[in-house]
C-alpha cells in the first residue's frame, strides 16, 4: 500500500507532506506497492497507545472475559487507539490471577482483524494507600508484595508493564528496590510527602499515575509528590477529559514537565461508548451523566472517565489549547516509550507495526489503519 497526499506526523515531531509505504503489516521503505490510497487534505498520525484505561462498551478488563476483552479491543481500534495496555483495579490475588490469565490467553489465541493490539497490563491496584482510594475497593488492599507480583507476572506471560504503588505504605521501598529493573513502577493513589516521593524516585520509580488525581496537591510549604516528580523528571499521566483536570492545569503540565514527559491517558471505564446510566467499576456502582462518572455511593468521587483516548487528545487540542504536535506525542510516542514498546509502536517508522489514523483538520477520524489494513 502507498498512502499519498497526507500530511504525515514524522519522527521529527512535525507534519510533512510525504508518501507512506506499507508492506506485510509494517511501515516500509519499499516503493514496490500496488494499492494507492489518496489521502489529500488529511493528516496521518501514529495509532494511539493507551496505557491506562479500564474498559468500554459495557465491558471491564477485570471481568476476565475473552469476549469482553475482544469487544473492548475492537472499540478502541475503531477510535484510533491501536495498542492497548488496560488497567486492573484493587482486587485479591485470586481475582488478579484470573485477569492475568485471560490477557495471556487473549495474546496466545490471536485477535480479530478489527481489534487493537494488547501490548501490556497496567497493575493499578492493590498496593495503594487506604487514604487515597478514589474508586478503588478497600476490601482488597494489600501491602506491596514482591512474590505476589512475580506470581502474577508469570501468569500474565510477562504482560505487566506498569505497577502502581503508594511509596509511604510499608514495604514499598523494598518493592521498588527489588523490581525497578523488571517493570515500570508508578506513584499512585498516595499521600506521600515531597521527601518520601523523592526517595521513591531515587530508588527507581519513574512514572506518575493520573497526575493530580488521588494524591496531595502543590503547596508552597508542602510541595508534595508532584514537585518531586518534576524535579526528578518523571513521566506523568494526564487525563484530558475536562472532568479530571482543569484545562489551565493541563496547559501548566505540558509547559512545566515538557512534551517528552506527558502521557495522555483516558482512564476510561465500561460506560465509555454507551449512554448515561448505572455501571460498575472495581465491584462498585458508578453513575454516569454526560462525560462524568462518579461512585453512586459518593457523588463527589470520580470513578474513571467515559472518554476514549482519541477524544481526550482532541479535547486537549481543541478545548485546552495544547498544540496538536505535543498532544500527538503524548498519546503515541510517550506512552510507547513508557512501557518499552517503542521499537514496534508509537511512530510512523519503517519496520514498525503499520497502525495509524487518518483525520481531517477538525480532528475527526476518517480512517483507521490497523496492522497494514484499513478498518
């Protein structure tokens, strides 16, 4: 396949009008192609990579159901998210084992031609603070446990790419010290002060889960974990759905952390792609009205989002004033780098998986290229 006429988001992080070649499901330098796709007037960006979301279209990753995971993956691909790393919730080891096995089986048995690639698992719970639960279930909280993590990693077939931790919880520092070279460790759902966060980063933590949410804010006398992350050049996740973080703070984050450190995520839950109503997240009831999801038992507690990653990226650009180029990097290259898959995903580069999105100037999806074929 040869795609012509499009403004292509290049490895130099700018849009250039050039031809893109696809062969055997990969981007290629070969000009030996038969099919020509005229994309004049459109922009071509890499397929998006969501490294933190829980579900969509009535299914949750934690359901541990192959059919449900397939429908999630197909929905994500249709929205331009072509590589997915769904997140677990705070559950028991027994339940998490079933989730990991389901993901491993999903990878082994193959996926449909319309499904996004499952590239990892984000283990958001259960090693978090009881005082910053958010929508996590307190019943299954667990102190950081290296043997438990290793058992789950084995069951997943090595799919766990991210594991969240509250560094002030007993056992956290030992956990970080022992596993820092095996998995990306992220500060999350934490009450950590500045000094504790600094220690965690110095020991090997390099990631922050949904920045600003479920953690202390910034104070001039108590700078907290956010400033520690800034000083240690950690990469930070950001939910740009106009619910979790104010647009001014989204701009602040891009301006302070830099375009190479911000990772757009959706944190979407099972109601994504469906109408308002009552849903579930982590075994707890969630009420959805418009683009806001909250715990039914506590309407002040946000329970994930109902916005997919492409629409979060679009929101960041059109409603929050983030330059398109920076938003694209944050939704493609940066997440791929964070979980160690940039050799295969995250840019339109010869030899990488040929997944991309054709969109117009208003950021409306026109076609999705998935592993070398248009959906």
